[in-house]
C-alpha cells in the first residue's frame, strides 16, 4: 500500500497598488535569489484560527505591510507546479489571495527596509497591457509560436483554445481571460516556469516573455489580474486603490491600468456619475497649464442601495 503523500498548505498574496497609473505587484526575495516571489508562508492552524489571519501575519512579518482589503482567489495544487531544482519536502498546496492597498510614502519606506518592493504587474504579463496599442510581442513571438504548437495536435482542440484565449478570427479579445492565456503559454513551453518545473528542457522561443517568478507565483498573479478585471465591473473595489480624494481623470487612469486598455472619457464619466459611485468634495486640485480639476470621493452609501455597484465598462477607446 502506497503511503499517503505529505501535504503542506501554503498561503500566497498577490498584493496590488497603483502608482503613476501603473499597476504594481508587491514581491519579495531573499539575498541571492534570481526570481521574484509573492509574499508566502505556511498555514499553521496551531497559531492562527483562519488562513486569512495566518496570511495577514505572514505578510506583515515579511513586508511590514498591514493588509486591508483581501479575498481568496483559488487553490493551486497541481503536482510539480511548486518545485524548483533540488527542492525537497512535502507537496505544497497553495491558496492564493488578492489584496488591494494604497501606496504610502512613510509605510513604503519601512516596506523597502524589509526587502520587499513594488514591481510593474505587466512586467510579468506584458501581453496583457494594450494601453499603448496591440502588444508587439503578440504578433512577433507569441502567436507564431502558439500557432505552430497548436498545429502539432490533431484534432486541433489547441487551435480552438488559442482562438478563444487570444481573440483570433471572429472571437473578440476578452481581457478577463488572463489565466487562460498564461496557461496556454505555459503548456506550450513558452514560459521559463515550464523549464523550472521540468516540463521541457528549454523554452520554445528564445525571447523571455516577461519576468519569471518562483514556483507557480506568476500563475497566481495571472489569476489575480483576471479576478480584479472581472470584479471592478460589479463591485466598487477600484476605490480600494484610490486615495480618499481623487479626480475623475485619476480614477479613469486607475481603471485603465487594471483593465489594460483605454476607455472612452465621456462615456466613463457618465457611467461613474450616473451610477452615483462618487460625490464631489467641493475642493479642487490645481492643474498645470489648465483649469483646476474637481475632487471626488467614493460614495459609500451605494453599497447599501444596490447589490452590484460596479463599473460596467463598455467598449475600448482607440489608442
């Protein structure tokens, strides 16, 4: 009779903030480590009653950051997705979380002393940022390599998955299919993590497709981006990333940073004001070379007025 596998429950946090209209992901790493990691630690039920309490304690210990908004994402338990060459020990089942926070100068100075740092989220997933137009890496590297990989299988179920994930032929590009795109790239052997996990000996392409991460942390980061892109459409979580007072231009820039594409300015403002998500503060922000911009704040009463007070974004804006 085969002995049961030894299992350990690990907790990961994809912690997100916005800086200069760029989505930032908090990463940690020990001296000499080549790869970034999400804040991570084991769940110890002898010390903490819940996994969320354990995660909050781990993040604060590793980064000096006290988490605010947090939600559970997914459980990642695939065999081999948490191994590195030479790793020993139990099989780790990772429970991923999404956390949203605001940047703070004093707090972030303490954070840097801990060795943690904010990195551009799209540095790990560069094909997901369409704000400057269609990503060049899609047509130059990703789609040719995925097309060749898809044609290796018959019948071509891979081709159907490729069209759906990347919006080919008559399929629209769906910004929420972040995880599906990452999984295709991993399965096709285009990601460095596929080499780390022993799935392939070397990447199918010579170009590095974004920054690799330790273990399956980039997969968790992709899951977090998909969840957040979906959630801003039906819950006002975008305001967890905003300062207490903000301009509508800054709010739009934050939404676009998460969505990965531009939205129509006037339609966006009509949507936000029509949904009564914000209210004016009566103050303005001085603008360089233009009229002062009105400041707004999140109208929290909306949470009591209807069940889904999100930003039901329409079509993309050009450019």
